[in-house]
C-alpha cells in the first residue's frame, strides 16, 4: 500500500525571533533578558490566538507537559525518556502504581487542564499540592485581579518560583507550576502552559537573586520560542490528519480523529476500545487497531512505541 505524501506539503511559516534577540551573550543584564522573554511571549501569544493557524491547544499543552515531566525528573536524578514516560502512564493498570515517571507525567497533564479565573479556581490546584504545603500554596495563589502590577509577568512569576523553592527545595515541580500559573494569570491566559519547567537547572535555581531572574527570563524566552515551533508543527500535522477523514470508513472515526488532536499518545486498546474516550461511541479492539494502522499507512499518525503489542500512536511533536 502506498503511503500518502502529506509530509511533502509545504509547512506553515514559522516566525522565529531573530538571533540578536535570543543571543545568550546579549542577555547578560536583566533588561536584555527581559526583552528576550517579553518578545518570545508576545510571539507565542499571537500564535496561540491566531485563528488562521488553529493550534490544537490541548495537544500542545500535553506535548509541553511531556517535556516538562522529563526535565523535572532529571532534576530529581531520574533518567526517563519520553517513551518511558508514556509507557508508565498508559500501560499501568487502573489502581496500580505508575512509578515516579508516570506520576510526574500525570501531574503535568492534569496541570494542563487547570483553568484560571477570578474565583474558585484555586481548589483545582490544591488537589495537586502535598498536604504539608497546602496552607502556604493557597496563600500564594491569591493573585490580584485589579489589573495593577508592580513588575513584569516573568519577574512576578520568578519571584513566586524563588519563594516556593527556598521554602520547599525538593518540590521543583510544584514551584514551576505555581510560576506558570502566575505567568498565565498576568498574561490573561485562561490556562497555564508548562514553560518554567522546561530548561531551568538546579544550579540556576540556587543562584543569587539578580542572576536567578536573568536565568528565568532566558528560560522563558527559550521555552516560549520552542512552544511557537511546536504550535506551528502541530497545527500542520493536525490539518493533515483532518484531511484524511473522508477516506476512513470505520464507525466513530471522526471522534477518534478528535482524540488524536488532544492526546499526545493514543492507546487503541484503552482509549479507542471498547468506547472512544470522552464519548459513548463503541469501537471493537480490532477496529481500533485497524484504524490506527490505516492512519499510519496514510502517513498522518506515527507508531510511538516500536513494539508489536501494546502500541501507542500519535500525530508526533
């Protein structure tokens, strides 16, 4: 069977910031580093809200969460590849322990579904917070909604990150999440993107205040620009995926395609069968496997595990 040549289609343009903005040597001051992070965040904001690009936001959030989970585990001296994390999350039976990798990925994927609003949203965050941190964290989440701000969004988020890390030095993931929440709040994003947990190292977290702030600006500049690249790539892949819908004959295939637009990895045995996740539409295990194989043959989905059984599929990132 001939595979479709969708990959040969021209990609959407990717507006990446010029080298003189992202040059690390030019970011030796807070002002220059802040200019880089602000430029990158402005570009990301534009891309996320451009209806012509149609970024699959849930898919982007999961892809960034996967990277954050891998990085945060590295800070805990645990080496796990993205494939390892996906296996730990998807192949663990309900009720069984996922292990540190699966738990970390679950943390970031649940975080990606949080919503920020004027009231009540903190309760969803608290479900992710260890009990011994609860009182402090709830107070830190009392963000102002009056529109006033004494510092830039990245600086405010970095201040919160530093405060959390100084009191709870072994809770890097929580510190990164709270910083992401503060950043999203100040940027008026309805949900956080996992940006702070992408690049900051343990050494940088322990730097003096001015150096630490510069590294936070640098990390956000890199993370935001990386998110722009992924946004364009996922938007292109998602568009190509939807183009093949008329070629699919399996019942429920439209709902299955929507699942691929919101999940980094799809397990045919648990997410498509016996019912398509998030719906009441039935699909047999055989039909689910055949659909995934058909999408691979069409060149719009990748098999991610490299195994002959317990396979995982996704549009790629």
